[in-house]
């Protein structure tokens, strides 16, 4: 697929796909959206939801499944947050149409988070973002001591064939929008994802459509609507209880 680089309202890049007439991230702010939907509503919520339990039984590693590696922005922000929290992450990301390393080199995420005013500026390992893209597929690679990445080139619209020897604590569902990629928003996919979840797992997605929420409920998730990032009224979060 052809990709054009677009600068969003928070200064961070996204990619535009003319073939789909779709952006990878919100044009209101790519980093802002990713941080809101996946880091704040997902990663931080998972760690904070059972504070007393985590103190009594500290979790040493979080297993994350991402549907849609895309630009690698969600993985990059998670890597930084894992370093900040001093917790290990195993990050299994599925993507059917990877962007090229040349395209990744043009994205400005590392540059922006290294600015002194950014809360994570002192925690950005050199070349971490590009390592996410240059690491081999189908192989678990330690990007930093706290972050291991397994990228898998796979068509998740065929969920019955997906296998993992891990149960996941956190799901980032970041496929293209239902009207652009309807085969990725079906009951079979959400039921498969639920079967891959550990107890107390958290599911997050930017999409708040009622039909998506109902499919996730049918799969077994306890769903809630949350305020969205700028430009979006609501997002969805699911919990395994």
C-alpha cells in the first residue's frame, strides 16, 4: 500500500493510505491519541486497576497482544512506559501490511519524545523506535531490557488459525476503521481474542460503535465507554472478570 506522511495537530506524524482514504492515526494528534487510548486507558489502567493485588503479588511481566502494528507508535510508547514503570513487557504484534524501514525512518516520534519538555524525554533509548521496525519477524527480540517484541505477519481476519503459547493481560485493538476494514471487526475475531486473555485482562480500542461494543460483550468482555481523545467523543474498554 502507498503511504503519505501527514503532520497531525500535535506535531506528530501519521500515514495516509490513498487506497483506503484512511489515516493510521487521528489527524487531531497521533501521539496524543495513542497515549490516550492505549497507554492511559490500557497499560496504566491495567497496572492500577488492582493496586493492592499488585502490591501483594507484584507482576513482573505484562503480555500484550496488538492487532495492527502499523507505524509502531503504540509499541514505542509502551516501551517507554515500561521503562518508566520498571516492568517487563512481552509485546506480540500482528500486522499483515508492514510499512518499510525507509518509511519508519521518516516518522518523527523519537524526535518529539526526546524534547526536554516531554515527560519521557530522559527515558528514550537511542534508536529504540527504529529497532522496533528493523527487528526480524516471527522472532522474539529484546529491544530493551524491559521490552521484548514478537512481530507476526498474519491475516487476523482468519482468527481460527492464530496460535499463542501465552495468555495476554492487555489487548490493543488498532485495526483500520470498520467501514474501511470490515473483515477485522467480526464476532469470530473478538471471541478468539477473549479466549487468548488471562484473568483481569484489559481490551482497548479507539472505536466506540455500538455494534462493536455488543460483539465484545457477546465474546465475554465487560464493556465500558470512556471519554475519547480530542476529536473523538468516546472509546471502548473491555475487562475480563
